[in-house]
């Protein structure tokens, strides 16, 4: 049996020069609207004291988490973790663009496309993956800062890169319920632990929270009460039997 | 006079005599509603798959997604049927507004003093108290039915409004789409809470058996009407007597000119 795939990115921050060719390639490949982008490069700024200065750029996109908080809140299952590839995807024909998942993402890796009324995000260029190609951002990266592949395959480019890396960092986040997001994006050969790229606690909109903690208990109590009521009467009816004529 | 003291022969006569309770248009709309709800409720429950809310079991989600071919198709089916339901219902109400909706609201929906009294006594009686206390006479619909009708009307407005927001998601702001989902769910399941009793009372509960058949024939027996909806029953009797008087008067007045003409010969 073929092993389950776990696709993800390895980003060698020591090789990124913030040229943003990946942003352009991604937008062109995925027809992303001019106002939006699915991937970012975060500039952590100049650090250190002259003359020992350094500056790190962190290419950034959906982490394709093992435990994505975004899929937990999607009401319809329009956003889901794909069983075959492990990629976190949005079925835009099912999505209504309410933005629950945008709030819940600890990495701000999703956005609302207001023109199309849907949520959009990095898909790992699954359309290219299906025909055996690498994502557009990866093939276009001149410095080879971006790598993509299956972490479950020890011979894959990403697994080899992880093995040879000087440092490995992962923006893991412990969720309120104790589980970890376990992102499938690994940053190697540099320091990315900076407040600018740190994940935040998933936010839940007022509508979702009141639904969960107010409406569900109230309405289910009503349903329970009415069910119990009719069950009592039905049991009584069964025990007493039916009269031919009503009095 | 209580219906319990009626002599046997009169009871038999009342059982045989049928009076009209529901108009055909209402009956058809009711069963149309049933059919649409049978399609919409299961698919709607199956759509709800947020693990955080935990509103439907996994197997329901998987089963319906397999039957319909994915989430998008399941949602498409749900909102297509939903739109048909909303359009037909709105059409029926608009076309029948003066002939059905206004009289129905006026004569059968408004709560009277007796209804308020009923609401005080009935819940206690169901819990086993005040068994001896007689219930006030009820209209064509009792106070419980009337209350549920308000839930249904408000719920239906909520369902249709929030459903439209989610169906036409490209034109509405995210804020509305976020609230449309809990509103849709709460409206549906407020109705479902009463629906459990509605279906049980209508189809299973022995004393209300006539109510079930009346949703096909439109008619209930005078006995049932007198026992369960006495206010409405006496109203009907009064109407019938008035109608008889009117017909008698008409026959007499049309007979007189003929006599007069005869006398003139």
C-alpha cells in the first residue's frame, strides 16, 4: 500500500532576498485578483549592531497544518484537509465566504475574496501537483529558497533538505484544547522566531461563538423537552391502548 | 353545556356530520411544505460539518456527500430546493393574500383571553396538576397551536431571509453571511422542536386522529369540533343558522313577486 502523503514546504530563509517573484508566479498561476495575494514575504528588519548586521526575509503561506483550526470552524466542510495529499484546501463552489476560517487561522494565511464571495488561500498548486509539477512559487524561485514535497517520503527534496539543514524551525502553535497545529512548513538555516510571524490564538467571530455557546444549548434544550413530552404521551398511549370512541 | 353530557343519539349524529375546517389551497400548501422539508432537513443537517459545533454525526455527512457527489453538489441541491420552496410559498401567500391569508390571520391566529387562560392551565395539566379544572373553549386552533404558528411564521421568515443571504453569497457582506448561519439553524430547529409535537399530535395521538384526516379531506366531524374547538364549533353553527335564515328569506322574497304577479291576472 502506498504510504499516505504529507505535502509541505521547506523554506530556506538564508536564500531569500525578498524579490517576490513567488508572489507574481502564484498570482499568475492561480489567477489571484490584483488586490490579493496567497503568499507573502515578511521582512523581519535589520538586526544586530554595525558592522554585524543581518536581515531575514520569511516567505510565508498556508502552513497546511496537521491539525488545522480553520477546518474546525467551517460550517459546511467547504474547507478541508485533503486525505490524499494532506493539503488544506477550499472548495470554492461550496464556500460562501463567511470568513469564520479566516478568523480562526493562527497564521493569517487566508483571505476573503470579496468580489467572488469566497475564501482563498495557498493550495500547494494542487492542479500542478496532479500533473507531476511543482508549485509555481517553487519553480520560479531563483535562489531555491522554496522547496516543496512529501515529508513522508524520506527521499523527497524536502526530507533531504531537512536532513542537511543547519537549523530547523517550525511555527507550531498549541491550541486551547491542547492539540498542536503541527504546520507542514519548515523554516531552515535562519532565525524566524520573531513577533511578526508568530502565530496567534484562533479567533472566533461573535456569530460563531454565540451559535456554539448560546443557541445550540437553548435550541437543543427545547427539542429535548418537546421530544421527552411526546415520548411520555406516546408511552402512555401504548400502555393504555386506544379507545374505539373518544369521550 | 359540556359535550360530555350529550345524549347518545345526538353524539352519533354529530359524529356523522362533517364540517369544513381546511381549504384545499391550505391543504396543498401544507403537503408541499412537508415534501420540501423532507428534502431540506436531512440535506441541511448533512451540510453542517463543523467539528467545533458538532451538529451532525460523521456518517450523515459522509453518506449525503457520497449520494450527492461532494459538498458543493449537496449545497447546490439544498439551495435549489430551498429556492423552489421559498418562491412557491411566497407566490401562494401573495396570490391568496386577501382570500386566505388575511381571513386566516384575523379569525384563526389572534390570541384571545381564553387562549391566555388555556396557556396557564394546559402546561400544568400536562405535568399532572389542576386535573379537575376545565379548559376554556378554544377556536379552530387552540392556544398551543396558535403559539406554534407564530414560531413557524417567524422561523420561516428567518429561514428564507438567511437562506437567501447564503445562496447569493457574492452580493452580501461577510458580516451578514456570518450571522445568517446561526439564524438559519436556530430558525429551523425552533420549528423542529414544535414539529416533533405537531407530527405526534397530528399523526399518532389517538384523540386527534380526525385532525390528521382533515389534512386530506379538509373536514372534521361536528363531534370532534365540539369537543376540541367548541368556540369555533358554535361559530360554525351560528353561521349555518344565519345561512339558513338567509336562504329562507331569499326563497320567500322570490316567491312573493311571483304570487303578486299571479294575483294581478
